[in-house]
């Protein structure tokens, strides 16, 4: 069972390396690219979280995170700025 | 998996030891840390040999053993598979040896044989579209290919920034401009170098249906290679040995050897001086008869036949309409000639007609709109990278309509196409006299070297006087001429046997079977169904490397082609079929290709697949 999962993960990791051409590069280059990928992902995530979410919240008057966490908004409030 | 079917248990054990538990020095992605520990194996072998000697064994057997020892281990390891490791269905599958006689698995021999010939039932255009396939790339693969290429470039630039290799800096060259183009050096150092082990592989045998690769490994990611001392015997799906005349035995080889003993190896002079012999004249006559035209002229090098004869035929005030996939030798020849070159889309008659009409109507803009001196259409018979066949009947119609000349390069098609092996002219049953200049090479189907131009007597006489390749190049070496002469007579049936015809039919059968099976597997192949050049699209750079490496472990030698030889988008593996291949060999290769394309995700094709077994 565990072996199967490891095999499955290994195989698809290999396929992932193959389609990104990382299969042919050296190890440190692979790490570099993955670090760059992670940084990009984090930057996007932060951007989405801080900017996009509040903008869409402002536009539609609805903020999914704020709705779940905060008590209902007082009537007439334009939106909630989620980040500090 | 050694490629010895008759290996003893001791052999297997020592092999496993040398690869599995043996001292693996380093682990690189290219060699995958697979360095066969050869010495222990040799020692063991020697010990057993000594014992055998004491037993009074003959030395001949010992020699055979040593020869076997050479085929021990490939320098690559298997790729990761879906089930996570090597799983051959049976012991034989992992090793290729023709003596095994691979069991017939699919496809039976069909009784009705179709020769390599255009059907002529539909119109030429309809038949072309029916038989030629250029399937589009799936969108996600296209995006990934570009992404991957950009990643490789970015990594390359980072690499170049951080580590400058010794070869990149020249000493005592202050004040000089750079001799080499910066981008080309960059590309070969940081992109091509990563999969360099898949190209320029040294071989050490005749490239017949099988060949022997010299194993090499790299410890520094492709900067340098080290020979392991082992050799791998592979099924050869890469050489242009279409009719199987590349061989060290048989009639061709014997007669060439005889000729070399009689006449030596070179005339040390050009044809115009003291290098013209009856042998050359006979060959030219035979070539003319072979092509069905008045006269022919032969040259010692196929590439130079194009590159040096086109400038003799064309001048600066001429227009050349050239197919976009034409070979480098044609492009070089056109550049040397200084003629205006207009390129038309690959095999597109509409575009060809547009270019021709514009050329005829508007004339030469560099010359104030005066008409061009002559217009030449330049095409190939089989396009070597695309595997497609020229649309000859339609081009001949267009050339007659616009009164242009036609230059047909039959480098790959001569010998391999047509019921009589006379190239695409024979395939389409066209009149060879409709093609003004018939060019071809002896390098491929004839298993020799050189090229020819055939046409009217007037054309050939003109070339004899004006061609640089005739006047300045040394004349062809006698054994080479003999090889061409003998193989050509065999193809023509002049030797009184059916060998040539059988070879042509075998190739046609192999081609159709291989292409259909590939389509059934679900990979994308390009080109015409009767063309023995079969490009299989893998798109990604790393997949070219992975496929070639994996196929080498399964004892199949193939050739890959990537950027810059093809567009970035279209990395491919090119199979060249041969009449020397048997059905069993092709079946083995196809089974392996099926397995590999499953594991690497090469089954891009979205066409419906034939569920029935393909008939051979």
C-alpha cells in the first residue's frame, strides 16, 4: 500500500520533472527553480490575499473570509479591509 | 539486462553484482550513476577462462567469450515507470537479441501486397491529404514546451553568470573580437550540453540492421565523456540504410574489396585532370539508365552536389522558389548562387502558386521590375525531418503552367520509393523528363558515398564545364564507385536476381507496418504513410533525451532532433526504416516504444485508433 503510494508519487514527480525540463538539469539548478517557483507562488498568494480579495470584496460587497470570521457587517458598510 | 541470451548463470550474477552492489562512483542525471564495474567482471571471466584452458578448451571459444564480454552493460539506466521500476513481462523482453526469435505477437502477414506507389484513384491533391498527416500539437504541450525552454534558458544564463567554464575564456586574446557567435556558444554549452550524450554517439560496427554503440558516461554533466570500455549492441533505427546495402559482407562488399585491390583507394586528381576512368563513366551511364534520362554526372559528396551545383545553375538575376523544409545543402547552394530566394510553405501548392505568380507578374524588384532570367522550383523527394513526400504531379503541373524549372532532390527517396526504387518520380509514375534536374545521393540507399545529377545531355554537359564539384573536387574513390555500381545493378535487377525488388518490397512493407503500428500506439507521427523516414513527435527537450536514453537501455538506437534543427515546438525522434529489418525486430521495437511512450506520456494523438491488429 505504502509502496504503491511512493511509486505513484515518484512516477508523477518524474513526469513533472520531465515536462518542466528539470529532468535534464543539475540538482542545484532544480532546487533554484523550485525556490523561484515557491517565491512566485507566495508572492501571488500574498497579492491575492491582500489586494485582490479586498478589491473584489469592495466591488461585490461580499468578503468570504470576513463573512466567516467576523460578525455580520453593519448596514451600509462598503466592505472590510482584511489585512492590517 | 545484458544482451546475451545464452549467458550462463555466472554471467548474470556477475552482471548484477557489477551494477547493483558494485562501487558506483558518482551520480549524474545523464549517466544516472550507472557505471558498470567492469574490472571485477573481467577478472571473474578470466579466472573461469583459465580453468577452461586447463580443461583443454579451444582458444577460439575464448575469443568468442571476450567478444561477448564486450556486450555487457549499457551506460544508461531505465527510466522510472508507472509501476515503479523495471518490470519486464518475461526475461527475454529486457534484452534484445535477434537469435531469440521474438514470438509473433500481433499482426500477421497479409497476402495482398501493395507496392510503394501512388494509388492514382483519387486526384493527386486528395491522395496527398489522405495519406499525409501533420497532427497539431495539444495546447497544453505547446505551453509546457515553451515554458520548459524558457526555464532552460534562464538556468543557462544563471549558470553562465555564476560559473564560467575554462573553455569559455580565451587567454591572450585582448583586443580581439569574438570569433564565435555568443548565442550559439551559449546554446551548445548550457542547453545542448545537458542532453549531449544522446548525440554524436560513437559506433563501432557496420550500421546494418543492428549496430554496436560504444558506451560512454559523463561525470560532469556532459562537459566531457569517459568511455567505459563496454559496448552495446542495438537495433539500428537511425541510419539511412534504406535498402540495407551498408554491410561488410555480401556481393557489394566483395566487389568493392576486389576493386580496391585492383585500383587502389584514390586517384589523387579531379575528374577534369587525371581522375576520370571507365569506372566513373560506366557509373554515370548506369545512373542515367536508372533514372530514365539521357545523361548523368556523379560527384564524391552528396552535400556538395547540392551546395556546389546550384550556384553553377543559378545567378543573381534568377528566382528560386524553395520549400521551407529544404535541406541545409540546398539552402547553402542558394545562398552561394546569389539568386533571389522566395520560400513557400511546406508542401503547400497554393502558396507555391502565389509565389510563382508574384515572381512572374512583378518581376525582379532589385532590377527595376524586369523579368527574372529564370525561375527554379527547388524541392526534395522525401523531406528528411518531416517524413513527407513532395506533391510531384501538382508541382509538375504548376511548373508547366508558369514555365519554371524544377530541381528535385531525391537524397532520401532514391532507392526507397517507387515500385522500382527510382524515387518519387517512379512513385508517382511521372515522366522523369518532366523534372529538369534530378539530384540524388549515393550515401543512403546505396550504402556508399557521393551524389549525382541526372537530366538532359545538355544540362550534364553544361555542369561538366561549370560545376565546381566536378572541376575542383577529387574524383570518387574506386571501391566507393564499385559499391554504388553493384548496389545499383542489384536494385535494377541487372544481376539476374530478385534481390533488389525484394529489398524494395520489404522496405515498403516495413514502412507501412511501422507507421500503422505507431498510429495505433497513439503517438504523433509526421509525414506520408509510404515514407521510410518516420518522425515521432515528443516536443519537449527532456523527452528527447529520456526517450533516446531509455531506448538505448532496451537496445534500440535512434536519432533525436531538437531545436535548432527543428522549430522549438517540435522536438522529435526520427526512425529510419530499412529493408534489412525483419518483422520480429520491428515488433520488438514497437513493443518497447509502446512501453516507453506510455511511461513518458508521448501518446499525444487524438486521432481514432485502429482497434484491429495491423497486418504486416
